[in-house]
């Protein structure tokens, strides 16, 4: 459950500072950035797969250049959350790809404990002749961003909020308390410091409602870099815990009956000049007609795209009514059980609400690849604009599922249900290449089958170890 909201800087259209401000077009700037990396350190050329696990290959920084690419294998996409290549994917032992680093993503992670400093370079996966690989998760988000800009002139800033649970902690805590904050000693400060030195712009660290649950937020960034940043946050928090001999999990449910742990995505829509496309004080929820149509696309397509934002067996133990999560697809005004929430604005001391107003998508969890999570949300919004949907109804107050809100579309109730919804929805499936869709379905059917005989407690333990 999220209890903090970004302030009036949350949809600031200005480019972010730090590692993400590298100008890709300027060879001199790239060379200068590379020159900052000691030659004996490693550059990890990274991707994130359907299982939302960061993978890749490393090389010496002295050997890395703007023309660097590294080999990759199509079948790697078929490695599921449980760590094996599943049957039924369209990729076999043949075929080759290249990982081409996006130099604007270069981020030097300082030494954490005994782990040496390393530079991360997120890669676009391409064919050996340079053509985009149609099953590349990062390429999916990149294409969606390009389509939004080309068709509607929309630019997106976004920020991911991550919740996680400290494992093996026995001390009593109280939700949101100073005592809970201090229970981790200096881990929060260390994680924030490392992220700050990386240029990831951390905003807030807080104890959450769940037992030994915490949340970390960062400042917004242009959409592609925001998703890259989400991957860095996950891996950095884990590294800080590991370096201090502690355990952490981002798993959506850590034990049966426990409160859920989500990944919430804040995003705003902007024109090329940085002005907001969301705010209209004359309309319900102060949401513009364009933003309302965008929201309608997300509400309409979310049941079929749940496989992308809630892709684990236990995801559906979190997506339940009265769990400060969501089980229905609707646009809510400041409602933390809405799938898509209109966030509050800070109007203290005369602050302008217009640049602040934005959406928060609350359905995601750690099993969702950030490129696929944000890409599917934006792609659904794009569908709403293309179809000219009526602006989504803004629902205020608590849900009345026995009465006036009984007809709100329900999200899938299980992973198997989510697979069937995705497979049966031609529109959502068409966002992806047939090879990607086939691989996604095969991975998740395998995962569901392997965990079907396990108790919920066993499923929680399995995912806690993975995530």
C-alpha cells in the first residue's frame, strides 16, 4: 500500500540530472562519460527478461566503446521465474542476437560492501545486422513511446514506487513508525546514498503498513529512463541488504494473509514544450478529455494485460478487495483501491496544481518487467486515444461492489485466468510479436503448473527467494 505521494515536482518535464543526462548525440560527451570509468572496472551490459530478472554479460571498461555490442541468445527469453528454459517456446539452440548498449543509460554503481563498483549499460537487443529484435522487452517500451509522440505528440514522465519486506526480522514494529524506521539501522540511509551517487534521484524511504515492510520512491524521469531506473533500484536495494548480511524480498505476498507489496507507477502526459496534457479544472477529477480517453484505454484493456503487470501465481493474493490493492478496473479519485488513481496535488502556499496532476497505476508487482509494465500501461492508453473512447468515469469515494459499482470489470482471479484473458484478447496480444506472446504464455503456464500443488505458504517462500 502506498502512503506517500509525489509533490508538485512529480511530473516536472525537465530532463533529469545525474547519470541519465548523458547526451547520446554528442560523441564528445559519451567519450567523456566513458573516460570517468576506471579501465579495470567492469561494464555490465544488461537486459531484463520476462521474469523481470536483470541479466547480461560484463567486459572490462577499458575495452568498452560507443561501438560495443555483445552476443545474446534468443532462447534466453524463455527462462522463467523458476530459472529454467521452458518447453513450448519458439526459440531453440540456434540463432544469435546482439546486445547494443544504450549509452544514455550508463550508470556507475559505486562499491557496495565487498562488491566492487560496476557500470551498468542497459541494452537494446538487436539482430546481428542491427535490426530491432521484435521480442525485446525494452524495444517494446521504446516503440510505444515513439508511437505516442508521433501520433499524438505525447511525452511521458514516470516514476516507480517500490515496496519490499525485510526478512528474518524478529523485533516488534508499528506501521509508519520511527521505531520501524530505526529497525534497519543505517540500511535506508545507505541505500539512498548509493542511489543518489548513481544519479537515480531517490526521494523518500519510509516504513510501510506491513510487518517489516518498507518503500522507496525516486524522482520522475522520461519514460524509458524511468523504467531503467526501476531496475537499478531493485538491484541496488538487494545489494545493500546483502552487503549488510540482511535479507530482503520484493515479493507481492510474503506469507499467507499478509498485506500486499506492489510496484506503483506514477506517470504524467506532456506536450513537447513540457506543458501538462492531464489537467483541466473544468472536468471531473480535473482530468482533461485527452487524459480521460487515455485512462479509458487502460481501464478497458487491463484485465487482458494483467499477465504483464501481475505475472506471478501469488500476484492474485494481493489483487483482492479490501486489501489496499485492487481487484477491479476503474479510475478512482485519490482511491488507493483503484487500479488507476488520480493523485492528490499539493496546493500549500499557493502551489499550482496543474503541473502536478497525474495518474498512478497500482496493479503492478515485482514480477513485472518494468519495460513491459510501463509499456503495456502506455500502450493501453494509446489504444484509448486511437479508438476515441469516451473519457473514463471518475469514481469518487469507497467502492460499493454490492450496489452501484457491481458492474466494474473484474481483474483476473488467478494466474491461469490471466493467461487465458491475455491469450483470448486479440488487441492486447497484437502489441507483441507472435514469438514474444508464445514465449510469455509458455513461461507462465509452466510456472503455474509447477506451483499448483504447493500451498500458499510454499509459494510465498519460493517467490521470496527469487524476488
